[in-house]
C-alpha cells in the first residue's frame, strides 16, 4: 500500500505531466508498447486504467494480490497467474517497487517489461515528445 507521501508524489507528478502538455500514452507510443498489465489496482492503478480506456493502449488485465476487482470491467490476476502476453507491466505502488519487481521477476521472463509508474513520469517530464502518427506507425 502506498504511504500518503508516496501517493501525493504520484499525483503531483501526474499533474506535472499534464501541465507539460503530455499524456501518459505518449510514453507507451515512444517505446512501442501496445499492450500492458497494471500492477496495483488501488487508486493509482484504477486511475491509470481509466486514463487509457479511450486510447490505443490495450490494458489486458490488472495484477493485485489483495483485490479481485476494480472499478472497471477489467480482469484481475494474482502475480503467479501473470502470463508473458503483454509488452509491459506498469507497477503503481512506487514505495514497494523493488519488492514487487523481485516477486514478479519469478513469473515474467523478461524483467525489462516491469516498469514503475514513477519511471514513466520521469521519462515524460525529461523528454521531448512528438505525437506519433498512429496510422503510419
């Protein structure tokens, strides 16, 4: 579970991304990530899914050890049920990223697919993004 400080930082970074004129999906376009799973389906994971619903980024499922549902009609899997069927797994609990990474890497052959939400924000806030022409990519 995210501490109050961690949650505030996540929301603060998210607002900074939007104020910079960027969108979360810009990160996925940059790295040619088309399908994801979201680890941590509490507030941040739920909000991330809501942000991606009307984009070309497909969220196949959520991953959470403590929840069997989310606010949306999205399947939720336990970590041991994760399949290698997504381009990336976005981890939303920033304070527990190391532990989650170690745990997930037992089930995900390509550990480079495991990305923290804070890494997404950092990249978006430090890089220039040009909107990708989705029809020609």
